[in-house]
């Protein structure tokens, strides 16, 4: 199984950005943790980060034929992007939405996700661990459906 992990805007600054909210783990460390977890689950992960909405749409489209599922932290685009939602719906591959912070206990503009209705499920609030939980959930789902 090949899984693409997609990180959205400002997540390249993890480790220095609002550490009281997002923690001190850097994006590189999160990617290392994901790779290690993937090995133990006997799957392979690739990772990509972009600050631009169009590149995230391209990344989602690029999954077709290459990846069996994806883990997506669309960051602020979660709350604004119909284009990213439509890309997920278009490729129709299982996607797990993850957030480091619990978006429901923050400002009200973060309470709505355009992406939530088109994903397999959402994990929010467990810091870097949200990604690992997302990976486990996705791999479990894919193995169950025998893909
Ligand atoms: C985030 C939550 C978003 O509201 C925010 O814009 C982010 C990160 C998270 O992982 O907690 O940039 O997706």
C-alpha cells in the first residue's frame, strides 16, 4: 500500500509556529515518525507540503493510479477551499482529514470544514499523534477492504 501524506499552508513552520497550539515537533520530525510507523505497518508513505492551494489540488489529483489513500492536513484551506474538497471528491480515494489542534475548541471560523463531508473520517486535537492515528485508521480501512 502506498499512502500520500499532504501538509497544507504554514505547516512548514511547525516547531516554531504558535507552539502553544501546535507543539514543538517540526514537520521533518512528523514525517520521520510517519515513515517509522509506516514501516511497522508494512506500508509506504510519501509526504508533500505546499503553501499554495493549487499545488495541493495537484497533489490530490496526482494520487490517482499511484496511491491507495491519503492523509490530509489542509490547514487553513480546510475552512475555505471548495477546490480542495472537489479534488478529494473527484479522485474518490479514501482520505483521512487530520489536524494537530482540536479545531472545535478554537475560534468559530475553524469549526467548519469544507473537507469533512468528502473524507473517510477526521482526527483532530492530538498534536503530531493525529497523523499517526490517521495512518493507522487509513491502513486498517484499506486492509479491511482488501485493496
Ligand atoms: C490546523 C488547524 C487549522 O485551523 C489551521 O489553520 C492550521 C492547522 C491544525 O493542524 O490544527 O494551520 O489544520
